[in-house]
C-alpha cells in the first residue's frame, strides 16, 4: 500500500521542503555522519603510507597539497565541525538541557561552525 | 504487561550512552589532534620525519589509539543506528553487527600497529 | 467572515484501491477566512461526491481532520485558507504521511490507536500533571489542582507521526505521540512497563532530534520535550543503577 513507512522511503529523509529548522539539523547531521565515516576509512588506509617509509609518505603529502585535495580536506573539516557542534546540541537536549531553545542553539552553533570553517579555510589556502 | 511479547531490545539507553560519551571524547581528542597537527607542529605533520618525532612521545601514542577507539565506536554505533531506522530484517542486522565488529576491531588493531610501528622507528 | 472572495485551485490527492494515486484539481470561490476543511467539504458537496475525507468536531478537539496542506501537516478545521495561499493561488492537499491510505484523504489510524492504548493513554488527567513543568497552571484553581482534572492535550491527530523522519522508514517505531503519552502516564504513575516501551529501539532511540513533531502539533503537547525528558529520566535511572546494589533495587521496586 502506498504512503506507508518503508525502508525505500529513505531519500525523503533529505527532503527539506515544507519542513522546519530542526529537519535541517537532522539532514546535516546524517550527511556529515556518513561522509565522516567514509573519510575515516580512507584516512586509515592513506596513513598506511606511513608504514611504507619516508618516500611513500612524503610522496603522498605532495599529492594532497593539490588544491582539489585541500578543498576535500576543508569539506572534511566542515563536516567534522558541523557534526560535532550539532552533536553537542543533541547530547545536551537528551539530558533535558536547552530543548525549548533548540532552534536558537542550532543557529548559534552553525554560525560558530561557519566561522571555524572560514578560519581553517583561510589558514589552508592563504597560508599554504 | 499482558499479551506483550516485547521484541528484544536492539538499541537502548546503554548503547546510546556509549555513543554519546564516545562523541564527547572525540570532541576533546579531535581538538588536541587538530591543534597539534595543524597549529602547533611547525608546518603541520607534513613530513615523515615530523610524524616520527611526534610519535616518540608515548602519551601521544596512547592518545591517538584512544582517539581511534572512540571514533570507531561512535561511527559504527551511529551507522548501526541509521540501519535500524530502516527496520532491517533480523539476518540483515545480524550480518551488519558481525561486519561492524570485525571491521571495527580490524581498524583498531591496524591503527594501533601503525602507531607502534611509527613510534619504534629509529630517528 | 470578511465577505471578500478569492479564487483558489485545490489539488486534492485521489487514491482508490488498486489504482495509481493522482491529484485532481477543483477551482473554488472561497472566503479566505474560511478553513481548508470547509473547502474540502464544499468540493465533496458540490463538485465530487466520490471524495473521501475524515472530519468530526470542526474545532480542533477530535483530531480527525489532519491532512498535509502544501506538504505541511495541518489540522484543517483551524487552518484558514488565507494562511496557506493567496488570491488566485493553488493549495495542494494530501493525506497524512506514514499511515496506509484507505481512500483519498482517509488513512488507517488503527495501529496508531492500538499503540496509544498500549501506552495506557488516558485522556483525562489531573490538572497538575496535564501541564508541562514549564507551563504555568491556571492560578484560580491552583489551590485545588490536586483534585481538578482536564482533558489531556493530545487529540491523537497523528500530525506528529506524519512529520517525523524516523516514522517515514520504520513502521515499528511507535512515534512521537505514543512516546508523549508514555511520558504523560509516567509522570502520573511511574512503572517499569512504561520504561520498557520507551527504552527500546522502537521507542526513544529512533528519535533523531528533527523536532518536527513539536513544530506541527496543533495542541501544545510538545512531544519533543517529552521525549527528551523521558531520555533524561531513563539515563538518570541507568546511571543510578550502576551505583545501586541489587538488593536496594528490589527494596525500591
């Protein structure tokens, strides 16, 4: 029957139409969670280069100085900062703290996230 | 409760608490990891020699391995929670549990081995 | 009634058993201060007698007329046409999400009502328990509040379940209304049975803090607050149980 809860409805998790700010928080948290898990696995594999000795690791670092890689790294930092700050909000709410102010908490924390991302972006791209 | 055969609890306050506490540890460790890697170490840990020097300190080795443990715990409990949102069948969940435990344990063992290998490199 | 007239097109979800769902358009002259439910009724009365929909009290106490208006969950008897469109505009009307559609705008709420019953939901509650701690009690009955009762806020309309992302993919998730009911009953009479229902993968832990339930609730239940408060109680109990000896547990049970 249509309209029923089913696993195949999962794309609708990411549809913000007709939804409120809290859903944006949910969507951001879910996307950053999956992205960071993927990054974690890639990061661990890449660090295996360390075990191959100086030539392998330094060669790998030369590769990631490429601006495209740097942009990817900035996205990872963005995901980490957003997920972390949102997670702190959710943890506090689950202990009964700030539930009625969850919207303003979300706005303030995401503004802080934007500042952090801008700071790291500047450091990475301007200072090399 | 009459007539209620409550199905086995696949996720409860215990596992959720572990996920949240791991998350809070991540915030702390990641802060340290970030500050050292990108702000304290001159030029960041971007040469082999710098990484080896960093890992000579046993506190760092312990911290980085602890960091890996809490990250894997948080990430994999989170992924499992997302899977539970899809109401998987019992065998899919069982397979996922096994996969997550094996991959998680392998990642921790691999990471610890890597950290110790680097720590034991003769400068 | 303001006396002004708007021309509004209503795109209404139509669904018959075995047929593909579709939207049918009806163009109506309406008073913008009338309600969406009035428009649906007029469509049925004067345009299409095959349209099925649910309604009863027309004053937000029965919870029967919940629908999605332009994608957003609303109690249509208290949603003015003016609040969702403009003159010459279009209003899309769909049934609540996450409930099986029986026909057109009518959904099967049976499972939901059974779950509310299982949570022990009693719609008559003591006044001092009916309000949330952050709501002030009516002062003129405050000296009698231990005797006074009122109807609970929840009218079992199901809007919260329609708006919840977790309820979109998991039919076993009991949902915000049921969790709110568990919280309400727990504040009156704490029991392990209620904790067992809440502290479960089909209960509190499917909530991922989207807070849509509180956003769409037409009745001030604040299910999200109740869910978080229930989490706080359960986590508190769990942490306490680490430091409490088993004998003391049995003594206190």
